[in-house]
């Protein structure tokens, strides 16, 4: 699809229905994340999947540079300090400049193709399964429909949905990490060569390296994202709810979903960050030869060994390397992820009318 056709598609399918929706009259302030028994017109599983795919693809494209910088920080054994003569990176702005100088602007989107595959797969599976799980929860346990129980329900359903999505999308995540981690000259010239070499040299199990710390972190992380988002959305409704007796239903605004998503992402990411560092370091095991010029090699044998070595040689602070760009990325990514999903669902719902 050309850029012009893509622009026309986004304008026709998303922006125009969204603008129409802003001026339409509806019934009460509602969000589109999670099944709501009070909403009469509901989207199908396919429509939730389309909204999740749109959200994942747009979010990934905009946030990929932050992801590249975060992963470079996580894989660096040396301190993230300017005073350390052996440190290649020590700040977001310095890392950005150095990557551009040494590898070109396109390096900020290294691994973007597998990352897009990852994001689209993850977005589709996560949101479709989350909507299905919340629906079954309301049907099987009607008493949980009360607002006070919703954060808990969203936490559990979000954790399960995130685990499902991770299993489906993990191989592209490994390929993406390898493409981002390598320096010059490149070992992998493209995604197809990367997949072929990983499979032939390391076997199919290599596509699931780092799965254990990922599953340990993704359930509470994904659950916390949905739970915090529900809490912040409820708070936003109470603070900014439109008082209009003649309106039928007012959807959460784009601004509201972006702000609530940003806060949810920052809160959720902080709790599970050490496991994210361990995951990235495990994913490059057997690939250290491609990281010449990036500092010391890091070799480990599993999750606990990785955490222990990191603390032993880099102190507790080593478990939080790249936290700042990660929190920045988490805030922006989650904000866009939920915000675009909300608006896409509303746009699709508007097409029904």
C-alpha cells in the first residue's frame, strides 16, 4: 500500500468517523477497553482485532527509536555514566546522536519489520482475548459488574491476555532484539537472514530465549496496565464528565485516553523493569560476537543467573539500566496503545450507524 493510499484509508476509515463521533449524541461517558454490559451496540471479535492491529502498528512506528535506545542501554554492561571511559552510551540524547553518527538515522528503526509483526500480533491477540475474557467474567459472575470490582477483573483478564499475546508474538521479539543489538558490520542483513541463521545455528528453541522472564513479567505488567487504565479512566470520568442532559452517551475523549494510558504505562512498567532487563540479556546469548565495540560480553545461564550476575558486577542499579527511556517509552507507548485503540473502536462503532 502506497503512502497516499494509506493516508486515504486512515482518513476515511478512522479520522472521518471519529470526527462524526465527536458531534454525535449518545448515552453516558464510556470507554471502549473491556466488555461493558451497559453498552448496547458491541463490536465483534474481528473488529476488536482490527482496532488492536491499528493501535499496535501506529504505536510501534512512532516509538521504535525509544525502544532501540532502551535495548542498547539494557545490554551495556558498563555504567551509564559519562565519567566512565569505557561506557559507549550514558544518556538518551547522547545515545541518539552517537547511533545516528555511527550507523545513520535508519538505525533508530533497526528491527522495525519484526517489531511491526510483533506489535500487530500482540495487539490483535491481546485486545481480542481481553475483550472475550472480560465478557465471560461479566456473564459468569454478574456481581463483578460493579465499578469497585472492575480494576481487579481487568488485572486478571489483562494478565492472561498479555500472556497469550506474548506466546504468539515472542519469536519476532527475539529477532527484533538481535537486529537492534548487532553493530557494524552487520551479522544479519535482513529479517529473513536473521530467521534462517538463528534457526540453522541455534535451533528452533532460540526463538524462545528469554521466554521465562517475559512470562513472569508480562502477566503482572499487562494486568497492571489494564487495571491502572481502568482506575485512571474512572477518575477522569468523575473529573471531566460532560454534564449534558440532552446527550445520550459521551465517549472518553482522545485526550483523556492518552493521559490515562500514559499514567497506566509508567506505573505498570516501574514494577517489572528488572525482569525486562534480564529478558533482553538472555535473548542475545550466543550472539555476543556481533557486539564488538559495545563493551564487555555478558554471558549467563538462565533468569536467576542473569539477575545474580547483573547485581554482582553492576550493583542493584544494573537491574534498572535504561529505566528512564523505558519509562518514557512506556508512558508514550501505553498512551498511544490505549488511545488509538479507543478511537479506532469508536470509529468502527460509528460506521455501524
